[in-house]
C-alpha cells in the first residue's frame, strides 16, 4: 500500500463511515462547498450535531477555489474542528462527479480521501473500463471510489443531462464485480439542481423508485448505495429569494420523508448541494434588501453562513438520521 496522503490532512476515507451507516440505518451527509463560509457552516453544523461528514467538491468548484488552496482549506477545516470546536467527527474529502481518470488521479495526488468517477454518459462497457482504471489507481493509496450507473437529469455545475435513465438492477452486480468500486450511485428518480421536476401548482413530485432501490439491495446485499441530486429545495428559502427580488418559479426538490426512507435502507450517502446554495442566496438577498447601504462582505456572508449551519443541523437530525452517530 502506497502512502496515504489524505491522512496527513487528518481525513479518512468513506469505508468505515459507510459500514456504520449501514448498520445504524442512516445516511452520511455529503455537502458540496465552493468557499470558506460554506465549509465553515458544514463543519460547524456537523460538529454541533455530532455527525460524520463528507465534504465534497465538483470539478467546477475545484477550478473556482484553486486545487492547491482547496487542499489546505480541507486541512484547516479538520484542525478547526479538532482544536476550536473540540469535535472528533470523521471527515472525508470527496471529488463529486469526476469525469476523467486524470481529474481523479490529480485529486488523489492532492490528498482527497475519496473520489467519484462518473462514467454514466459512456456505454456500459466503457463506463466499466474507466471506473476500473480509477479504482486500480485509487486503491493503491486506500482512497475509496464511487461509481455511477444510470443517468440523473438536471443541471448542476458541469453535470448536465436532458433526460434521466433509471439504473438497471440487472447490471449492478456485474458492474461492481468488474470495477471493484466501494460504493455505487444509482438513479431512482432524484435529479440535479433546484428545478428537479416540471410540476404545475398543486401537483406533487413523482415518488422515488423504491422498487429499483430494493432490487439493487437484493442483488448487492450490504453494499453502499449513493443518492445524488437529493436536495429538498426547501420552500422557505425559495420564498425568501422571491420575496427579496429573486425569480425562482416552480423550484421543487425531493420530499424529506422520501429521503428519510431511503436513508434507512442501503443508501448510506446522500448528496446535498442546491439546498446550501439556496440558503446562502436567500440570506444574502435579505441583507441587501433590508440594508441596501451594506458593503462589508462579512455582514452578508456571516448571516448566510449561520443559516446554512442551521439547515445542516436540521438535515442531519431530521432527514439523514446521522446526528449523534459520529
């Protein structure tokens, strides 16, 4: 086994996290971040609720935040958690939707403890080939790898798809066996972004395909399943954005009771990005509307950070069931 770079940063991979989540019938939260305030809120909220956490970045976030700075931000977040917040929650740094071997390798070389290789836009055989290439490299450093079968619709960062394709449960065993992945993202009706479904006023969101999830569980007993595109698009914040000059019509997400049901199954990682963006935007708009002369970024990013932390504590406690499980 080659040297584990991520251990120098105080990080862990997802193996033990997922094992405990499966046994405890909860899901580990995977929160995306792009900047310091989001990262502070994620670590603060998870420390407060005593929840394990996966902090994750997309390739777009990595470009935005700078790959070198990101490494030290992750290290700083761990040290802040240990020294200032006096918390020993496990923290994993994960690449969300890596689309090339080169990107995954670069992240591993920079100290990520987990990577996702999303080959879902390729043919089945090419997806296997690409995923196995990443697994073979990552496992030398004890870095965990997430693969994906099926395509999620929606738009988020660099991930764009017009239509979703449900995961075919008949393929999951073969895919996991031939690639050696540590976890598998499946498509059961979740979707990327804040506009997940085209629903008219009064209509309800189509339910998740729990039949597909159950079939995947049967075929892969005890294997970690991941849900992407699982923000609930909290309506309180959508309303706040619209009230203070924004325009977000028909932004809807996954009902929290469905996510809670999924978290009690083999789903042991749930990705949340859009909700964090909505909270921060809502609070920043509120400050700008109520204090139009304000120009100190701390005065609008501070309240946004505190509100995001509040949301994270609520998600961990009421939706994912991960609070108190660190």
